[in-house]
């Protein structure tokens, strides 16, 4: 029987839904993807690599994912790593083992695009060498080889997953790429050892390698539902983020099209994940950053340490200027506010609602880091609720002041808030009854 779908703000009734970060990453995208995944046939990761990380807590088990989509936790959900992803196979296999130890079989539900590029030891070494060579001290990469792998792709010397199916040709391509990194960076990597490792890995992953473009296209024609899972966030986008303090891929909804092969007209729902405050890892301008007491409180209570690197995240007030900018590009049908509970103890909560530069109100997000670092933030101040929202089991349990905060965010953005997170567990995701 053919299923019919329409535009849906929550993602519950659309054929294709994209979940993307609206700030500088670490918003908590994985939790909503995990909740929605049960209703979708395919979860597709469309960008990034093992540089991204999220934690999902299910039935007392804690899963840390860097590459695998959250759909691996559901026994009937298929999981696709699209052509826009860069694959570090050792990380993926470790994550598969983690899931299998919890008693969940997933190998036959994981599919890797034959067009996805491979992260090698050369890329890992080049990442570290490039970071050390920068006069400014680097941009704070995760040193997972992401940038160099995408660079190899753009230079057309990269290795694609499908190349593994033609081993002799793959070896030639590998050695050609290795020669470039030897000459460009003076690197020394045991290439023979890595080739031996990759040949063994090839035997394990061979059944997973597919033409993902055809798989996605055929699934759409058959009426299957697809949830596109983004890594990082739009302020880290290679084109639209705070360049050069960005990642190396397209992190917005456009990345779902280029990184999975989904036609733009098929995406009916785009949910922007908005952390109730703002964080970022590494260097770069951060207009609403808080130093001192409140910032330390957010960092400590929010456990703001990177899943991938363990680095402390810088913390600040929710910057709606950033979210409005990313909405302009991603066109969110709704937003999910996460980690509301981290604000529970604060007597007053600030919202960044405008920027001024040299006394002039800005209408757009500065592309210049020099300008962004100098903006003066206009704030609205709202009373806190001083109530433990992690104990709320549904939307109506939220204290009125918390609802006022949510309503104000929704009004400023002009977008409905359809979900609110009040803790790390699945049951801590509250659905707005006006939309769900």
C-alpha cells in the first residue's frame, strides 16, 4: 500500500526529514534522531566523519557514536553512510562491536556508499602536521584526518570506498596519494602495514558497500521514509560558517542533498537543533561567550566536554542572531530546544537578539571574523524558573517561566518549537502537544 506524506513540522509524518545543527555543533542532534528513528525506514548520515560525536542512552546502556547513525539501535532500521561522509573504518568497526556487545545485531543493516572517501593514516598525520605548522597555533581541529581527506577528494587523489572492490587498482591509487603526502609534508607512514590492514578490513565490509545513490532513489520511489542525520552544525559549514574556524563539509540541509543524493524537493521537514545556551569548541569569535561564574556553571552542569576530543567547550548565552542566520539558509520547519534543564538554577536568563557594530545595528551575520569578534550583543533578559525540569514527564509539566522562555524563542525566530529536551534520556524529550 502506498503511503502519502506531507509537510510536517515534527518529522513524524514526512517522507524525508533532515535534522541539522543550528549553532556551532554539540547541540544534541543525536537524541532527536534516536527518537524519530523508530518511525523511519532508513537513517542516512550525509557529512563529516569521526570528528563528530554524540551520546545516546537507551535502557541503561550508553552508546557513543562518531560515525554510525543512531538507527543501528532499532532492529528494522537500515543505516546508510552517504557519499558525503569520510570513512575511518577502524572507528566504525569499534562502534559496531559496541552495539553488538549490547545484544543488538546491526552489521546487515549498515550500508556504505561506494562513493564515500576513505580516511587513511596519511590523512591523520597530515592533519597534525598542518595544525602544528600554522603561525596562529591552528584552528583547533579534532586531528581525525577530516580536512586532509576532503582535500584529497578535491585534489582528485582521494580513495573511495568502491575502489576497495578493485584491489590492485586501489593499491596503485594508494601509493600515488602516499607519494603526494611524502613530498608535500615529509611524512613517514608505514604504507605496507596500512594496506595490509585495509585488505583485511575490506573482507569485513565488502557486504556493506552499495551504490547508495541508487539505494536512496529506489527507496524514495517505493515510499520508504528517510531521516537525514547531519554532523556538526551550520556555523561550522565550510561555506556559511565562521571560516576558517569551520569543518570541511556542507553541514546544512543542502548537505543532505549532496551527501546522500536526495533531491531537494523531497525534503519536507527540516528540524533545527538549538541548544538552550551556546557552546563552541576551539578558537574563533563567540559573541555571547560568558566567562566566570555562569559560564563555568553551564560548562560543569552541562558536561560540556567534547565526545571526540574531550576538550572543554566554551559556553555562552543563546545567540538567536546565529539561529536566525542559519534558519535563513536551512529554512527550519521547526526547532528542538535541547538541554533546557541546564538553565534550571539560574535566576535570570539572557537571549542574544541583535548585533551592533560601531554603533550600527546589523541586519546580517558578518562574514569577517574581525567584525564578528567586535560586535556588541543586544540582550533580552528573562526570569529563570528555579525548578528541576528534568523531572517533567510531559510538556504541560514545565514551569510557566520555562514555557515563557520557549515561547519567546519561538516568537523571535518565527518558527514553532516542537520538541524540548530536559535531560540525557529518551524520556527527557518532551513533545509540544500543539504540533505532535
